[in-house]
C-alpha cells in the first residue's frame, strides 16, 4: 500500500516535469516584460518536431534539441514581430499559439503511430537508495532531474546574479534600465528565445517519454500550454512557487484518476475535469495572501506558522510592472 | 574635468529642441540651466548624459571629443544624470537598485558592494536600509539615492533635471546643502530649473535657454528682471481686456482644496462672473490641470464646494456637471478629447446630451454638416478624428462644446496652433462669452494670458494665488510669479 502511494507520487513528480520546465521558461520570458502566449502551440509543435528528429536519427538527444530549437525559433518570431515590427504581444502570441498547434497536426500527420526511442529512468547511484526520498526523486529519468534542477538554478539566476538583476530591471522599468546603459530590447529578445526554448523542451519530454509517440490531435497535449500560463501567473513569477503549482496540478490529476476507480457513482468526466477548477481555486487561495483580511486572519495563528504564510515586508508577488508593454527609445 | 559642448542641434520632427548650443562647463562649478517649459533643457541634458543622440554637434571632455553610445559610456566618463522623475526601480530593493547596471561579476557581490555604499553614505550623511524596497522612500529620498548611486559609480559631473519639483522645502534645503558640499569636493553640478529663485540661491553661473536657443550666459547673482527678460523674451504690451468685476455673479468656489499627484493645494475661494475670462498661469504640472478637471467634475477635491447660482454641485457625478452646462476641453486632443477611429458625425452624436436610445442619423448628419461649415473644419462628416490636422482637431473640439455651455474649462486651448487658428479660436470663444458663458483657460503663454483674461490665477508648486486683475500685471511681473518669485 505504502509503495503504491510512493509510485503514484513519483509519477506525479515525473509527469509535472515538462510543466515545471515550461512554466519556468515562461517565467523568465515574462520577467523581462514579454508576454508569450504561444506556449500551447510551442509545446505541441516541439513535441512533434522532437519526435520526428528522434525517430529519424534514433537519437533522443537530437529529439530534445529539435524541440528546443523549435521553441527558440517561435520565440524569435514572437520577439521579431513584437519588438522589431512593433506588433501587439497578445495578438501575435495568440496567432502563434493556434498556428503552431495546427501546424503540428499537419506536419506530423505522416509520422503518426511510428515508434521513436523512449527515455527510461536512470536511478542515481546511492541517492536512489534513500528510503522514500530515493524513490520519489532519484529513481527518475534525466529529464525529471533536469526539471528539479531548473528550480534552484533559475532562482539563483534571477535573485543572485547580475544577469538576473538586469532581467528584473527590464521587466520592471525599461526606461530606467535603459538609463543604466542596458540594451532593453536585446535582453527581451534573449529571454523570449531562451524561455521559448525551455517551453520547447517540454514537448519532447512528452512525446519521447511521458506520452510516447505522436498521435496528432489524439496526443492529448492540447491545453497543457494554457495551464502553464496560468501557473506562471498564480505562481507570482517565482520559480519555486511556479513549480509548486505544477506539482499541485499533476497531483490533482492523479487523484482524479485514482478516485475514478474507487468512486464508481461519480461520472468519470467530473473527476477528469475537476483538477482544472480545483487548481484555480487553490491558486486563488494562495494569492489571497495579498489580501488584508488574510493577513489579519493568519496573525491569529502561532508565530512560526504565521511567519511562513505572512507576506508582510516581503516582496509583493506582483507582475513585472512592464509586462506586455513595449519599450521604445527615441 | 572640463566639458565643452559645441554647436549641438537636435530636433523631433518639426520641433527644434536644441538649436546650435555651445557651452563650456568648468570643474567644481554649479551651473544653472534656466528656461521655461519646452525650452529644450531636458533635451540638452539627455544628450550630455548619453541618453539621447544629438543630430549634430560635438562634446569634448578635457579637450578630447567623446562619443556616447549609451548612458554607460557617459557614466564611464564620469557624467551622471538625475532625471526629472527619478529613473529608479520602485519594486526592487535599494541594494539592487544601487547595484544595477555597472558591475562586471557574474554573482552579485553583496558584502563588498554594501561596504562601498556605506563608505559613501558616511561621507554624505545618508542612511539607507539596503534591504527595503525603493517604493517605501519619498521622492526626496529617492533623489538622494540616485545621487548616492552616481557618486558610488564615481561621477564627476552630476546633472539634476528639475530636482525641486516634487520635494518639500526642508528637503530642498538639504539638497542644496548637499550640492554645495559636493561642489566643495570638486564635483561639477549642473542644476536645471525653471524657478528663478533657486538659480540665485545655488548657482554661480547660469545659462538661459529659450525655444531651443542659448539666449544668455550670466554670472550670478544678478537682477531677476534680467533673467526674466531672457527667459520669456521681450514683452509685447497688449491691451488687457479690462475689468469684469461688475459682471453678474455666476459660479462660486468655496474653500476648494485640490489634490495633485504631488501636493494638496491651499484652499481657494473664487467668484466666476458671467462672460468673464479667467486665465490660469503657471508652469505645466503646477496644478492647473487638476483644478480644471476638478471643476469639470472629473476629479474629486479634498474639500470644498462648487456653487452654480447657489446650487451646490455633487462632486461624484461628472454627468450632472455637463447637464448644467459645464464643459472641459483637455489639452491632449487625441488622448482625452477625441476618439480615434470615430467619425466627426459620431463625435457630434456623442457630445449631445440627449437621452434617446436610437441615433437619429439624418438629424445628426445635418448638425454635423452645419458645424463643419460654421467652424470651417477641413474635413467631412465621415472623416475620422485622427485624419484631421492639429488645428482642425482643435476646431472640432470647440465645435463639440455644447451650444448652451455656461462654463468652459479649457486646458491649453491654443497649444500647437498657428497664429491664424489661435485668433480664430479666440474669436469663437469671445462669441461664447457675449452669450454669457464664463471661461477658465490654462496656458503656458504669458502674452496670451495677459491679452485675453480679465483675471489671472497663478499656480506654483501646489500653491494657488488670489486672482490678479490682469491690468495689474505685465509680462515681467507675471513671469516672476510663475517662476515662484514675488509671492
Ligand atoms: N521625445 C520627444 N519627442 C518629440 N518631441 C520632444 C521629445 N522630447 C522633447 N520634445 C520636444 O522638444 C521641446 C523641448 O523639450 P524639453 O527639452 O523637454 O524642454 P524642457 O525640459 O526645457 O521643458 C519641446 O517642444 C518638446 O515637446
Ligand atoms: Mg524638462
């Protein structure tokens, strides 16, 4: 019984890995003030391109690289249209989201049902023997390790390095960043491309591992990208919270599957759809921390718990002030 | 460090912001840059700080020509600028804000940099909590923070663009003391302002800019009248419109206290008479706009009553203001006044306060055609607002003011208009006055104010003067008042 639960939770961590990576990618992009709404399309297109690359070469790494390259390319298109050609970030992002989705179905049509290599789990020596933690975190695929690693790395990058400071400044007040000699639009280009490449890595993580193969619109990836966008916002543009959101989402999905078997009276559709509204409710609750009444409510709790929840004096979880606002210098 | 500027030209489209400016700045001096709004002060300073390229001209430091590719090049050469609004990051910590932009190491060097900052803080007598957010500071403290930052980066020349606009008298005193101390350390200071008093108080020398040209270079102290003369140009004495005090009382303002982004005003009491024209003078952003918007019911004052022939108007409903014939015309024609993409006819439909559900196309078409003819707007009832030229947009705005308007609140009604359009505009406005309407208008043009107003209110840094009958003023006196002198 115990091990069943462990296997289930390890599965949650594994299936959340592409969402974690994509949401951190999107967080980096949005921190620079660029809104990339094409995430859903990028995930589908890169799942397809990564699958074909891995199928053609028989090489997994080629598949992952192809996915990232696809993402980077779409990111570049978005940056070019919005920064260089001065078009609306929302409009271009939405068009790309739908264009890439349909493109993936169209281009991938000839490869449906083929078999490409699949990534298997690689238990880490020694670490995987640790009870409980070992089977949760260290008996996974390299891509899961990468997703776990991406959380501290992005946190350190954003908060502890010169480049992270530049990134934040550009998203907060580009005109002030410019006055400090920072090339605002170059930074935005870079992070749009980098963030999209990370989103593009999520595609092949699905098509070469979690949901192996390419089955067109039956692949079941459509919609994940929108969840990634929501998690980025509710996670307050903080990689740690964003990752928590991703794990929460997959946990809810898993519970839905488990209870589908046990609660035969409840229509299965209800349990399949339930994670989405539940997710929104939970995240809304998390965000209530910004509200006054929440602060006064938790002040009744014992100090250590209060301190954990309280946001007083800490940085607010507000959006980058210039998110979605173009920067032009005269 | 000696800096020489040679023959700087800069234009924005048709606007010539800097026309052939040459200047030498000596080490350790406090140089004033004086000029009214739009004179080109900020433009020149941005060029000097590498924030904006010039069209032509040269900058030499210690005799060597330099080229600024970005603000960093200028900062490397020891030139730092404090912008009109502090260009900092409210959402970042004070530490991050100081650190940003100039460090080379990959990881943020917290301890080392904190020590460096503390040393400089000791020298200047500042005390910042480095982990607080910048948004917790006042405007004055944010200025100090910017000065601290520039000094930490080793700036030799510090440019301050209108630094006294948003700060208290106490903070201003501190700032001046600090600047004098810095000059004592051998730093060069350029102090940009439109306030005469400050120049005499702080600077040893000042240049005066007017309409993009360097008009004079004066050693201080010197007579204010001389500075005013250069700042505003020769006064053209025009006949003032005379006394309106025997006109019938119309509107009454009691104890009105308005709130701007930066200040609360003093309480204002004012009678507005039928057919009277009241001018609002002052540098832009001194509260005139808020004053007009408040009287139009678009903003809520802190305190006060607005009586229309004894009837007290409710601050919370702009609609009831228009119903009583009070109309506001904003300065930004395309942003606030007109609606992009809508035709002239649609504008006229919107401006009628009829409560009909359906639009009577035929009637509104007739009205539109009539107004286009009457106001000689060069356009058709089907043209969109942005297709019109600036002057014609202004005509459209005037034409839209309702026939039975009783109080017109006009913000810079003739800005950007050529002489012909300006004269036409005032002809139309005088017609309204003859019909009994009262007019309040804000303007940056001293001559226009003196020529058309019966009385003038002067705005300065949140203070609002008693109304001056315009015969009592001349352009020098009014210029001094606008510059904050003689209050
Ligand atoms: N970025 C810009 N684009 C267009 N016009 C500008 C710009 N900056 C300044 N101007 C114009 O140049 C003139 C000088 O402006 P500025 O240097 O800001 O004056 P000041 O600082 O003396 O008030 C003004 O007429 C202003 O409208
Ligand atoms: Mg200026």
